[in-house]
C-alpha cells in the first residue's frame, strides 16, 4: 500500500495520475496548503521541505518527497512508464527534468503574478508570460514530430508535464497557438486514469479543455 500526501496542484496531480495509471492501491492524505497544513510536524517527518506530494511505501519501508523522485521510484518499482533501453530512459528523464527545472518553476511564477496578483508587478507579469510562451514553443516543437514528449510511448514525462499545461488559462496561454501541444493535451485528458488522478484528493473543477 502506498500512502500519498497531496493537494490539488499540478505537482500533486502528477503523482496521483501515475498511481492511477499503474493501478497501485493507495491511501490519500489531503494536505490543504491553503490552510498551512504542510507545516504540521507529522507531515514534515515525511516531507522535510514542507512541500506536497510525498509518499510512503509500506512494502519497502520507503518515504519520499519531491514529485520527480517519486515518479522515478514508482516507475522503477513497477517496470512501467520509464523505458529500460538507454535512449528511451534518458529521453524520458530529460523531459522530466525539463518539467522539474523549467516548466514547473516558471509556470508556477506565472500563476503567482498573472492569476493571483495581476496588476501588482507588470515587469514580472511580462517576464513570466514571455517565459511561459517560450516553454510552450519548446514543447510544441518537440511534439510536432512525436506522439509523446519522450517519443512514441506515453511515459512519466508526459504525466509530469500535463498537469502544468492543464492550467494554461492561468498562464494566459491560447492553446490554438500550439496545435501539437493541444493535440497531445486533449489526448491525455481523455485517459480515464488521468481523469481520476486529476480529481485527487478532491474534485475542484472539470479538466479544462480548449
């Protein structure tokens, strides 16, 4: 049994989508970050960086924080969604790291300034909106020649990136400008496991569709 501490954020949804795709049994522990629950001492024992998501795998007596590390762990544990051939493996990890180091942090800043604090910092709004558009250009170019970001197969890299794209409206992104991203996004949104994982730990809204 996997215990999952999470909330309805892109990083949280990455792991719940993967757990649903894998069909692993898991227990959900909501951590309401809007109420400061991430600072609870019991949660800090699992996630010292006071961030969701985090997991504990009873079978292996393993607790992990950081969504990318969790996704690699679960993929390797089950032998799914992370190719074993060197090219496929490192291409998947390459795009997972692109999300972890670029798309996630930069789009998160776009959410902060464009969605939650509009008009307070015009320079920051312009900076992060431009960076969001650049990132979408990168993703669109990649998907122009591939069904999925790592190649022909659906992997943890897609599951990591997709929840951030699901907040395209917060980033003031028009998906019609990125047709390959739009095709990929809609196809993944139709997957039943993605739909279940998106609504973990509770349903906030329907999956946005362009």
